[in-house]
């Protein structure tokens, strides 16, 4: 049974990413994070949110000064965000004493079809490899192989829809990606085969791929 607790206008502009995260150490309550075009990442205090007091905030972190966050995904390494300047940035999963989340690095993200607007992480347990599945607002869906370091050879993209890509989801076993379009009124199912990306990524090492940018 669903119970309505309340609502909170945590962002002053559009929310571009919303995802649950693993509980904090010593807690069994999941965490909830959101990012928005106001450059902020907000964490909600689900443990103390209730019908009487409504939704409570735990901390707010300013992610960007100029760029706008466009997507969010939580991994074991941290919270990855994408922005409208084609950058991917990982932030610490656990907040500091002041409630902020530290940024580890900034790397070049996929540059196909506009900024990234959706992200999911899948794993190939047989090979021990991990991939970031992403979509852009217009037409493109693709993969980025971990570790994400800005190497353009570690990313690929293809035209999945004739126009807007409104949403993507991955199957539990990581074998399939489902994409929803907009004006094309289509939902497509894709079978993932990472062999070609693995071959190119494994052969592209050192600084040569970056020099050719």
C-alpha cells in the first residue's frame, strides 16, 4: 500500500535526474537523490520524513557553476552526473561533515546527438566488465565502458529513434535495453553485444586517443 507523505519543491528549475541510493552505513533506509537545472544535487531525509512533517531535506550540494546537470546515476564508486557541456563527473557517495559531496574528476562524456539525458549501469559478470548505458535527448543511445576516463574510444552511440528519446531502462540481467521515443510513438528493445566496443577500447590505450581529439 502506498502512503502519500507530502511534497517538497527542492529545486528552483526542472529536475533532470532522480534516483535511489544504497543506505548509509548502519542504516536500512534507502537514500534519494535528485539533480536539477539549478546546478544543485539534493538528498532527501527519508528516515525522518513522515505524514505529519512531510518530506525533509538532508543536504544540498552545488554541482556546477555554469553547466547544467542533465542526468544522474548512482554506482558503487559514487554519484555520476552528466551536464550540458558533454562532461561526466563522479561525486562522493557519502557526504562530508558539512553535507557536501566532493567531485573526484571531470572527464569528457559522449558527444553524439547532444548532452546525455539518461544513464544506467550494467555489468557483464562473466567478463567482469561494467558499462554505462546512456541516451541523449535527440535520437542517440549508446554505451561507455568503465573505467570512464574521457577516452573517446571507450564510448559508442547509435541512432535509436527518429527524434526524441524520452526514456531508457535496462533488463535485470543487463542483456537488453528498452528505449522509448517521442513523436515516433515507438518502444524499441535492444540486445547488447559489447564485443566490438571491447575490442576498440582494449586497443586504445595511452595518450594517442586524447591527442586525436
